[in-house]
C-alpha cells in the first residue's frame, strides 16, 4: 500500500489552514427535588445484551462495501470500529484515494482545519467512530445526522436561514486525538478510544447493530471531499453513504430508533439518504471476503489506530476489557451506574477530592463530589429522554465533575448512554469552570498562538469590559455557546459573530473559532504522526495553554460550546464544574444544574450553583444587537414521575 499521505502538502494546507434558573445559589436553603435514589437489583439501568462483532463479520462488512464500491466504480477506504472505538479493520481498495481534503472555507480563506489534506484512512476511521459514538440502544445516529446538528442553522437548508444553530453545535471537536479522557495505542484495547479528526459530519458513517444491540460503526472515504451537507431538504445520492449502507446491511440499526424517528424542536433528524432501493449492488449476494480476487485491496496499518494484518473482533461492551463496566457499590452507591476502567479492574476516574488546595481555596471534598454526582445521576434517572426511543424512556447521559485545575474528580454514566458523551461531559465541566474562573483571560493570553490570544480582546470589546473572564461572572456551557455562534444573537443573519466565533465568512464546522483554534496545533502534530511525517504523537493533553502543574492543563480535552455544564461554587468562590452529555441539551443543562444544587444541599449547603446575581443571564451584551446571555435552559415537564413544570426555577 502506498504511504497514507503526502505529508508536505498536508502540513502546508493545515498551516493555512431559557430559563436562567433564577433564585438561590451556593448555600441556598431551597429544598431539593425529593426522590430516593434507585435501589434494589441492578437499579433502573442495565447493561445492553452482550454482543460484539466477530472478525468474520468485519470481513463480511468489508466485502459488502467492496461490492457496492465496485458497482459505483469508486474505490474506497473502509474502516470498521467497535462500540468503544477500537479500529477492527482499515481496508483500502486498489485505486482508492490516499488522502481527503477537508472542505474549504466559505470564501476560500482557510482557517484551522479548512482546506487541509488528511489521510483518507483517518477520515474513514472518524466516520466509523462517529456512527458508533453518537448511537445507543435508544437512538441510531449517523454522520449525516451529525451534519444536521452542528451547523449554523438548524436544520441546515437555504430556506432555514435565520434559525438558531444546531443543538450539538461544536460536538465535532470532541474525542480528539489529544484528549486525556480517551485512550490510545494501535492494538485493540480499552475504550473510549480517540478519533483522528474528532467526530465527523461527512455522510458515509453508520452505526452497526447485532440483534438490536449497538456493536460499532463503519466509515467510508472515497470521493476525496470531507465536508458536510448544507441542504438537508434534498435527497442525495451520496456514493460514500451508499457504500456504508451496503456495508452495514445485516447490521443496520432497528428502524424504530433511527434518527428519522427522533425529533428536536419539531424537526425530524436524518439518518441516511441511502436505502436498499438506491444501492447498485445486492449486499446479500456480495462475494465472500475470502473469495475477493487478488488485487482488490489490502488491510492498511494506521499509526496509533490499527496495526494491519487482518480483521479483528470487537470488544463486548460493558466488560472490563472494553474499558466501560458497571460500578461496584464502593465506587458508586446507586445501582446500575457505569465507570471507566483501565482493563485491569482499576477505575480510571474514581471519585476524589479536589487537587487545588494550594491555590488558596477550600477544594471540593470527596464527599461533596460524590453527593453532586449521586444527585445528578438521580435527576437523570427521573428525566424524560429527548433523543431516545421509545418515547418516555429515561434519559441516559455521562456525568463529570472537575476542580479548578481541570482535574477530573469523577466520571459516572448510565450503561446505554452514547459514548461520545464521556469526553464531552468533561469538556463541558471544564468549559464552565474555566471561563467562570479568575484565571481564564490570563491563561488565554499566555497561549503561544496569536489567534487564541486575540479572542480575549474580541470578548473585551464585545462586552465593553476589560475585566471579562476574570471571575466576576458565572458562565454556563450554554453561555459560552452563545458567544461562540457565527451570528449574535444566534441565527440572526446580518448580525456580527459572537466574540468566540469566527466571522461567518470564515466559519464552518471545521473552524468554529476559539474552540478549534485552541486545539489545531495538537491535530496537526497528531496527523503528522499518523502519516509517518513525524515520529512524535501529540501529547495526551490538548491546548498550548500554560501548565497548571507539570503535564496538567485546565482544558486537557478542549472546550465544548453547546449546553450541559455549570460551574460549582463554595460561597462566592469557584471550586469546580459539572458537565453532562448524552441526551437533549435542555436535559443535559437541567441534570447539571440540579445535580449541583441538590448535591450541595445534601452535604449541608456548603457548595452549589453560582449565586443568581453573578450568573451570565444577568448580562445584556453585544455591540450591535445587545441580547441577554443564557445560563441554563431547563425543559418544562421534564420528569417521568411528577408533573413539575419548572424544575430549575428558584434555585
């Protein structure tokens, strides 16, 4: 097989490349929503049935993809992953493009990753992982679904200009190759694994199921264009998606949980424009992999992801070997919770106290962290899911708590929550903590990138305040999202961009603003490693911000710019953050907000949410069209067990 990339061209291209929750804050005496935690048996949540792809099934998936690619005369690079992101195969058909070009910026002025030439194998892996990570036993999302929910208008179409941005705006910059939450090594190992390009919005990535159980994803890269769909209203004959659909035949998601059965704000999501009637081959009649003629293609080793040599079997999700398993009662008191394990029995992110005592504050104690996570988990178990089927399912999410050094003090999750939410929940916790803390502006100004540093002055100008990001205001992840949209207020065409966003003439899902600027150096270094241009991989810590301790950074997996995270305070001083991800954005916000509130009350009111007077929803900002910032947005009638209409009010 030819080398994976033209590294010089690649490197050169990259170089161009609601409701405010008003009411009491920390120390409030407002009673928590009273609900006993789930008890007995395995609790309200159980593990999905034990299923995994076999090596023979991976070969079948490849053979079916090859048949459709041949029918379309379009040689493809085919990647298959398991549910936790282990790459089970990368197969390059003879004649397949070795590289792909990330979609150029809207005016040809490329920022961050726009216009970059990347390994086609890396793009295919990202698509496979996206299909696996965004899905669960209650929802099946594809890279086409991802495209729909990350753009500047939702849904993206010429006729929807003026609507707000997608609900998961920014999620594409998660599970990054530099993340300290994801795992790495080329061999099949514990997850969740990293993705070479984060999550993908380019059609051609689908989840894989066996007996209705999510077991992985398949990704196809063939046309050389790594982009996104700007018009969701038409039906495309997308060759990569057709090849992926053929590959997944026999392993397709149950129809009742596919994205097109899920609505967000009254809009149905999209799963696939391909179907059995649009295929040019018959997958069930595809030649067996073993009978493919010599010269059809070859397994392709990919540095950091796949050693080559043949198809591998996937890990059974929920086992120690998968890296995600049920918690012991000592690790978490509520039955049915899941933790991240190192494959040898040790919890990778056990509940612990804060590490920031030397910084002049009283750190979160282990008991406080445990209480916040327990109460957030309980709120999750009562909440009605938005993106799961059947209707009135319980929400399933991942929950993370961090201290002011960005150190993770605990991660727990429900067993069938989408895997993408693990990394994202930590991003949201860190984002809410970081921008609410006194050091945010000074840390950003210490970044070696002039681009990163410039966002501080842009924000000062936007707020007409030289003291922005110095700890005077509590910012939720939703707030940082407000400031990171290419129009402010969100979706209002003709308005200037938020101060943390690229202008719309430079913006795309591949270049969002400060979010992408913070980590682009890590991605460049990593892809140089993937291509073999460099022997050194990116460190397992994102951003070039100053270390808070040797080898530690506050934003060690980047930032996230959609809702689901709030800072945690002791009195008037920030001591950490909580992040939630895996369901609807309002559900995520509510679980974070009430988790911090109820958890604080559980330990005597010593910690909790920011006082109402310092929350970002007290501010009306914007030099051209001033608008009130948002802090959290909680859904009405969110619970399955009560008719509570406004769960966050007064807290």
